[in-house]
C-alpha cells in the first residue's frame, strides 16, 4: 500500500478495502492530530477531532462524494478544520469557560519552546502573500494550480513565490536567532 497514490487509496476504500482505510489514516492521522492540538490545545480534543474527521472522510469516500480523489489530503484537513471550529463554537465549551490545557500546548517533542517561538515570530514578520503561500504549500500540501488560484497568481509564478518566501523566511529566522543568541529571549520589536 505504500506505493499507492491517494487517488488509488480512495478507489480501494470505495471497493471495501479496509487496509486502504488504515493506510489513509497512517498517512494523514498525525497531521490531523497536530492541527487539532495546535488550535484546541487539548490532547483528548485533538484525538476526538482526528477520529471524527476520519469517520466523516471515510463516509464521504464510501458514498462516492469525493470529487477529486487525488486531493484527499486537502479534504481531510478541511474536514478537520470544520470539526475544530465546531468544537470551538460548542455551547458547552463556551458556557463552561473552558480554558485549554496549556501543558498540551508545548507537547511537540520535536521542537523546543524557543524554536517554536522563533518560527512563529518569523512567520508574523513575513509578507502576507509569503505567509499564505507557505501555509498552502507546506501545511495544506496543495498542488501548485490550487495555490495559484487561491493566491491569485499565474501558475508559472508559484515557483518564484516559493523561492522568495523561503529566502525571506530563512533571512528573518537567521536574524532572529542571532538576536536571541546575543540578547536572550525573542525580541518584541521588528527586525
């Protein structure tokens, strides 16, 4: 199943192949979980979002409601975002004044707090178009045609925007890291 494309997995699931459903979960389960964890800051809520998202996605696949099987990753992530919004708007959550568990906010074992803060600060300093491109390309993993459509540029310019966005990110991040190394802490002023 590792060599199967997303579109092939969708077709296999439509034909009742349960292993294909497990493979789809393996490919996108972690990304869905971390998306929910970032927004909800609760491990149990993130697990609930992931489970509900895949339940809805599998139902949509089985009902043959997927128009672009090759873009199933975008469908999974947008389904998860909708569930996150439903969770945030939940009357029970709002009425209880529930405050997210902050111990889960820094649960990413791959990045320490300082690096995470530096990356977030760097993203805020990017131009809006560059920030949007990086989100669409690396986070949502959209094809260049869809990125071009959403940003409002010609497809031929996608590579140029990518190059500029990465260069800007790298330069800002390096300046920020130097400032942190020499002064300690993330500077609050613009670099």
